[in-house]
C-alpha cells in the first residue's frame, strides 16, 4: 500500500476535487517525477470508510491554535471542510498505518485552526469543521466540530451584598457570574476558604449559583466571595460581609434584697441582666428595666416603757409599804431596749419609827405645787404670744390682698359619673370662672411701702417696682414685656439672660402658686400651692437660652439632650419644690445613656447636680424622665440643661425632620430646605420664627428619625420627581451632614437645601420622595405631595397663670385630699395607692421623703396633664381608693 498510494499523494493537479474525481474514475496521474494510482486492493474495494476518531469541539484560549484530528479506515483520502469550504491540502498532516488486527489501511489527518481564522466570521455564525473520507465504494462525513474563542469577562452581572441577620435566620446571597465561553463554573468562599456543601449541609448552592445559609450560626459570620472560573480566567466578586447578631434576652430575676431601712418604710430591689443571651454583633439590648424596686416596711425596734406605779401597799410589820410597776407600756421588742430604773419602791410608814419620812414627803409636795404653777404661767405666756403673732400676720395679709374671695371662690358641680358615684363630688367641683373675680384680684403696693410687711432678703430679687399701685389680674402684671426683659438683663445675676421677649414668660405669684409657660416650646414651670411662703410675693420669670450663647462643656460621647432653660430669680426661698418641665430628645432608655442634670452656678460654670436613675431623696433635685419630657423637682431656681453620654452604639437621639420651601415662587427655581434638629419643641419654634422672617412655609408634617451613636453621617436625597416637569440642579446624588454636627446638639439650624427647577412657570405641584439615612444604617423615606400655596401655623396658649386658674384641682379640695391620704392606712388606702393608680410607683421613695407625699403626687399630675388633664379620670381613681369615712367631702358653695 505505501508503494501504491505514495506517488498519488505527491501528484499535483491543482484542485483536490479534480484529483479525487480521477481516482474514483480509475485514472492515473502522471507528473514529471512520480505516477500514483488510487486503486485499493481487491479485498477492500467494497468497504465504505468509517471513522475511528472524529473531530471534537474545541476552544481557542488566548492566541493558541487548536488541533482537529480525524482517523478513518479504509480510506483512500481524507479532507477537512470548514464552514463550507475545503481546507487546502497543504494544511493537512497525513499519517498512514495498518490496523494489525484487521489488516485494513488506517489514515489519520490533522489540521490546525488559528484565532484569526475564527475571528474572520466571528459574530456571523459559529466556526465549524468536519472531515470527509473517501474509498472506492463511497464517502463518509464526520460530525461537526465547533471551534469557539474562549473568554471570561471581568465584571459580575450581580455581586453578593452584605447583610446583618439574626441568629437562626435564613441567609440568601445572590451571585450572577460574568459572561464567558465556556460558561463559568461558580464556587463560594468564606474568609478565603472554599465552601463545600457536601461536608457542611447548612450551606446550599442553587442551580443559578446563589448561596443559601439555612440557619445562621455565629460561626457563619465572615466575608463571603463568589468565584467564577473557566479555562481562560478566574474572577472574584467583591466580598460581602455577613454579620450574625444576637438580640439580648433577660435572665431570671434575682431574689429581693433585704429592706434598705432598719426601721419603718424603706425599699428593696431585685435585678436581672441582659445575658440570656448576651447581645452580640450589634444585636438589640433588652427592653425594660434591669432593676425593680418595691416599697417595704421594716419592723422597728421597740424600747420598753414603764407602766403607772401601783397603789401603795398597806403598812407592813417592818414599818414600810411597797408599790411596783411593769415594763409593759410598751413591752420591749425587735431588739428594743429594756426599761431603765427600779420596778419596786418602798417607803417607811410610821412617823415614830421614821421621823424623816414626813419632812421628806412635805418637801416633795411643795416642789410639786411650785412646778405646776410654773408650767401654767409658761403656757399662758405662750398662748398670748401665738395670738399676737397670728393677729399681726392676718393684718399684714389683709393689707396686701384686698379681696378675700381668693379663698372663698364658689365652685359649681359638673355632671360626671365615675365608677363610684358616692365619691364623685370630690374632684368634679370646678371654680366658677364667669364671676367678676376670676382667680386673683387686688392691688400690689410699692415694694418700698411694704418693707415692713414682706421681707425681701431671701435672694437677689428684681428691682423694686415703681411707686404706686398696680392692678393684678390672674397674678400677672402688665408692664411692657420688653421693659421686663430689659430690667432682668440689667441685674448682676442675669448678665447672660437674652433680650428675647418671644421666648420669655413671667408673672407675679403668692402662696397660691401658679404656672409659667413658654408657648409652643413644651417648657413650663409649675409653682405648687404653698411653694411660696405665705406673706411673700415673687416676680418669677422663665426663659429659653440660646445654645450658641451658653456653650456647655461637652466631652467624648456627650450630647445636649434638652433646651437650656433659666427660671428665676435665683436665691428665692421656696417652701417646697417647683416642677420644671422641658422636652428632651433621647430614646428615654437609661440602659443606653448616662444622663446628667447640669446647673449653672453664680460664676457661670456648669456643675453636675444629678445623675438620672441614681437620685437621692435628700438632694434638692429630683427628675422623672418620660418618653419625650423631663419633669424636674427643684427646690432652687436657676439655669438647667440635660446632657447625655451614650454608653454604647445602641443609644439614639430623636431628630425632627422639617421641610420648608419658598412661600411664593415667581421664578423657575424652587428651593426645599430640610432641617435636621433635636426633637424638642423649642428648637422647632425657633426654626418656624426664622422661616417666617425668610418668607418660608412648612410643606409637610414633621417626621421623627432615630439618629444612633455610630459615628456615621446623615445623608439626604430626593428621588422620583416627575421628569417631564421638574429637574434637580444638585450635582451630587445626595447631601451629607457630619455626625458630630448633629450629635453635639449645639447647632440649631442644621439643614440641607435642594434646588429644583421647574420647566414651566405654570407648574405648581410637585410629587417626590425624600430619602434620609445614616451611612451603613437603615434609611427612611417620606412621600412629598404638596401644592406651593399652603401655610401652617402653630397653636398658642397663655404664658402665665396664677392662683386657682393655673390648676385643675380646686385649692380647698386639694387640701382635704392631702390631709386624708397623707396619714398611713393599714390596708394601704393612702398616698401609696394613689401613686400606684397614677403609675408613679417608681418615685415612691421621693414621695415618702416629703412632708406631704400626696401634695407632691398631685403637683406631678398637674404638671403632666396641663391643657389635657382628665379630672373625671382622677376623680374615678380617688373613688376607687375607697376611703369611705374620710374621702367623702361634700363641698358646697358656702364651704368654698
């Protein structure tokens, strides 16, 4: 066979098709050197060729050519055909062998395909090749082999995103690998280690290459990477951080501690910890208090007391008589002391045998009579002094309070029906405000004329009023407000007091008390009855200080949580604490904060006077922290502020987001100003006043946002504007306010301005979305749908009320309630039950430290429910306490 077919291979006739045709026809090819014949041996002439090896699909990697191989037996010739065109015979590499088992000739042909050949038709159709084998009987075609250029793009179509999930939750991480030929295979890595779902069944990789963590474990926290690879390259996605957090859970309560008091009323407490489980990786802390307190009564030690002496016994044979007494009034108990002295006395009873006994007895009788006369004289003198002092005080009071109707104002009953009708009249009798004497009317004489009656040495009060008389209505003088503030500012103790009439309230008050309120700020000062001593009249002011005028020394994570409020004048004498109410912007969770009350001293320095949650009843200050308001019981007037220090990143301040725009828009430009301020009413009022001066208007209701102590800035952006009518002139995608500018709390007017442009002057409506979020935190979005011609105003309330009109509970009824509930009751139907019904049991120790606990509870109720108090509800609470014999006071007009 080699000698027969060899010359044929070297025959040059030009086209391969012509050569094949001549061979099949039995012709010979002659050349200048060689002659070839195409005749196979007769034994194989009737066999069709079949393929032992057919060409396979191949990928061209970079610039390396691929080789296609075709092997057939028996065959006279084999040629490759690619994309419908025959490959030139010079590009074929031919090998001929003989199959030793069948003795059939075997022919193998290989060709190489380069990248340039494939790229010529790239994009039109796929490049393919197949081989055709001939024998004397016929031809056979192999399968098509497709040659593709291999590649893998760099960018993933979808990369995994980081997540924070709770323990035991399912986690889904998505991954769409880059486009490539051949299609890329995907594997997942955690912290550079390959994830094998076969060895860890908690992992599952879906058919579309997503990773599922069935139940998140703490060990699953880490950086996850999606890896795509094929024969060309290997690509990695950006790492996605998966944080598995654990929300805290409370442990069981400990047993109650022993009573804090050795004798009488005290407190016991129990605690629990947020360790079941402990919060991890930013998980939420436990909600609620970790310490509970409860009132307790410790049995007091009772010292023994002697009973009365018994009668003398009959004179005995030994000329003596006896008498005795016992230690039974009371008997010593609970570790008390025994009685000291003799329990048996003897005395001689025969004068002849005991000559000194009579003289001794006579001397004792004389001393007894002299002592009784002296005591009687002392009591008489004391009674005379009391009568004189009383008459003098009464004359002084009558000289200054001309109208005594302040104590005899009539009350008219109102028709309410509490749960127990027999007690309902207690609180439902209201003052008749339609009478000619509203709350307090009279004349206030010149301070110079009354120095003999009213001592003004209790503190640095205001300058004396001008000479003459002033009519006093509701306890409030009516001078020029600017003149009042000007006089305050000239005092030596008020150099820092601003001349801001809009944020200052003032009034004149006596022992009946009253209330000062700065409208629309949430700031008020309640002066309870009897807080000002009888015979004293004080002119008292309440003002909000500008934060930039009084820079508080803040360090570390400290932030200002409330307005800076001044009430005064400082140094006045108070018989009982007043209640200062002001807003705060903390999340009101003492587990997240260390909140301190700061007070400015006379030198202008700030001092810590109270740590919230660790109040001492012996101190002159006490605070009740509510959700949005702080109630400060203070026995001194001055300048106060709340400063908070975050204990961990779970602490959050409440921000109020307020949107303003131009009131009138005559140009194409339209500005939206977004203020990010502390959620207190005084700051909101200042911004409203400033915007009115700028000609701005409120375009949406304020929104509340929790701003966490995470050191991350606040970002704001506007989306979803109708592109056909509006466009934004902001170059960046968002605006950002630095963290410390917000957290410090000393800057009042933080805002971002979004400048928009309307495409037509006829456009007067705008609908869009405002998105606000803290970097690396959850965001909030607000829908804005407004017209450019609307306005909003703030409601107002009277700034000063004095006397009975400042309180919801009538004065005389209040005194009867206090006298009834202050006395301890064995079944608990006293002031303690009142505090529990009003949900004030947390402050039991503070109430117990006061001379009249009931009065302090009613003061707090008045401070909490001004403008919105439900006196019917309070009457029902009083009726439920059920002191039938002492609580039913039928107050008639005559009694009032």
